[in-house]
C-alpha cells in the first residue's frame, strides 16, 4: 500500500523554546523541528502544524483539539493520553511512537502511516480514514466505533479486544492481525478477509454453534 509521504520544507529549523513557539503562535506553526523536548500542560486548540518534525518528544497533559496537521512527522514520541479530538491529519507519519489512550475522536485521517506504534486503548471513534496504514502496531483495546474506513489496512497489527461497533470491515484484510476478542455486534465483520483459524474465532464471538 502506497501512502504519500510528508513533504517537509528544506527551510525547517529547530526551536529551542518549544512551549513559547506553540503558545504564542497565532494560527500556524510552520517549518519547525522539535527535538528532545518535554511539552507539559499545553492547551492550544485550533492550531495548524505544517512541515514540522517531532523527534524524541514527550507530550504530558497536552490538548491540541480541532487542530490541523499537514506534512508532519512524529518520530519516537510519547503522545499517551493526549487530547487530539476533532483534528485533521494529512500526510502524517507516526513512527515508533507511544499513543496509549490518545484520544483522536471525531478526526479525519488522509494519507497516514502508523508504524510500530504502541496505541493500546487509543480512541479513534467517529473518525474517517482514507489511505491509512497501521503497520506492525499494538492496537489492543483501542476503539474504532462508528468509523468510516476507506482504503485502510492493518498490517501485522494487534487488534485483540479492539472495538469496531458500527464500523464496517468489508474488504479489510485482517488475515495478518491478531483479532482474538475483537468487539463487534456481528454485521461489521461481513466481507472482511480472515484466515480459517480467525474465522473460527469470529464464529465463537458471534455465538454460532457448529454441529457436525
């Protein structure tokens, strides 16, 4: 699956005062490198990040709700429990990041790569996905309720106990994933692609009894 990569400017520069850079921004933060920083208690809704790179950064008790992220890379960052509800993401990469409990409810994802992320109990509910790849990621217990999945793939990822209520998985290939205990009402899994062993797990989940 081909995902468009973030297009970072050659003029990108590192900030030495990340908190000031973010809190004093009026509308957009552009061409900035955040490296080896701890950002704590920052609440900055409706801000735009464009052509930015975050490396080895820790976000603690931060809220960037209803914000826009375009051409952004997060590398080895910890965004656990961060509030990112109602955001728009376009050409963004999360690589080797911690997203445990991160709240993305009501967001829009377009051309996104989640690679080797730790996203247990992350909340993606009521979001729309278009050209999104989760690769080798830990998504156990995460919530994908009432989502729209267009050209979305979960490559070799852990979806055990993940919720997909009212999110239809037709055409979604789950054959390389761990799906034990996946939570659905039933119709959501119609048309998804699974192995024979996974099919038996789904049969048990739907409380279907097989009589030979």
